[in-house]
């Protein structure tokens, strides 16, 4: 996977937008003002939210992800290298769905249908 491919996956999600920091900081994909995917300065992977801490820990233990530095333990860093489009898409969509579901009903109502 490449950064461009990850950006394409994120951009295809309804209501998603990129909050890019051109100063070399984090690039965050957001829905309803809340981040669901983050690409840091290293540019070697994407951080995404998992259902819970146990899921995140499981993904780390099986080598599918790494600990996402500076994030809550329910977030993991999925490296670009060695990931196919289906696996990456599933991780990003799952994070998006979790974040979207956590938005208020009022904010959810303003978003395009999923």
C-alpha cells in the first residue's frame, strides 16, 4: 500500500475530509470533525481506531499492526508495507464506522448516507 492509496480509501468514505498540516505535522482524515485515520510525519503507516483495547492488542500480538504512539490504546498503527488493499480498506472502514457512530445524532444527520 502507498499513502496515495490510503488517501483514496479514506476520501471515498461519505463525509470524510483531510485535515492536512503542511508544516510537516499530522495529516488527519476526519468525519463530522472527529479523526478516524491519521498519518504522521514518518509516513510509513496509518493509525486507526479499533473496537476496543483488546482488539487493538490482538492486532499488535499477531503482527497485523503496531502500537500507535501518543494515541489511546484502542488505536493501532497499520504499516503501509505488506498490507493488501482489502485488509487496509477493512481497517480504515472499521475505524470510520466507529467514529461516525460516536457522533451525535444531529451531526450524523448532516452526513451523506453510508
